C-alpha cells in the first residue's frame, strides 16, 4: 500500500515539515512501507498555468509518483486563517488524475490554538477537479512547537495526539484498500467528465 505525505508549507525547516516527517514515520511503522514525502518548503513546484501543457520537472516525476499512491496525507499549515498558496498550487497541478478516487487524511498545523480553517478550505475547494476523497477523520496539531517532537511525548496532550494520529492513519489505510476497488472498477470516466461540479 503506497502513500504520499505532502508538507504544505513553503518554509524550509517548518513545523509543518516536522509534523509531516512524523506522519511518514508512523505510516511506515504501521504499514511496513515508507511513504513518498513531498516537502513544499524544499521542492519548488512550477506555477500552474491554464491550459496545461506537458508537465515539466520536478512536477513530471512527482506526478508519476502520485499516480502510484493509494493514499495521501495532506499536512496544511494555517497562514492567516488560510492554506498557503504553494499548497493550493499543488492541487491545481494535480489535474491529470494523480489524486482521483484516492483517500486522504487532512492534518492541520498551527503555532497557536488554530489550525481548523485551512482544513475546511481544502475540503471545500481542493476536491472538485482532483477527485481526492477526504476521509472524515482529521488531525489538528495545535501549539506545534511542543507536539510530535523526536523521542518520547512531552505531555499528556502530545501522547494523546500521537495515539489519535495512529488511529487516523489506520482508518486511512482501510479506506485505501477499499478505494483501490473503485479505481480498478473502470467506472470513473475522466474523458467524459474531466471536471467536477
């Protein structure tokens, strides 16, 4: 079961990247397979342009890797109550079925007590043409500097968050198994209906 973890912050060395690395390590521990980790703070993606031409690097190889993924985890920081532009650009680039009919778990990251708004934004707008399928379970990492660090949990809240994250990843794995059959069924017809409503 292949997975991809997307760290959606444009900052190198961000708390979002730290959380994404923890998620990737937990997925590997729970499933026995290391996921693809895309850190948007380290990998500059080309800006989306309409109409789409032939994919260029590094997007071409990233797109191919995403096509092979069965599940995704989107780690989204909160910037002024919004998802950052680089993450929105990522979803715009995913216009060739990379995410179609694949389950995804959203993980919000906030330096303080926020983190929910970007998840609501992504649920509302990023699915339409990508056909990504967000699972009901989501995680919000609040006070991120004090959570999910290397080593043992630093507090009861950190320990509870780690347990909840493992639960969400186990649920995501179950969705990934189920949605494989949907993709294999041949029912999806992107040539006839390339855009969502």
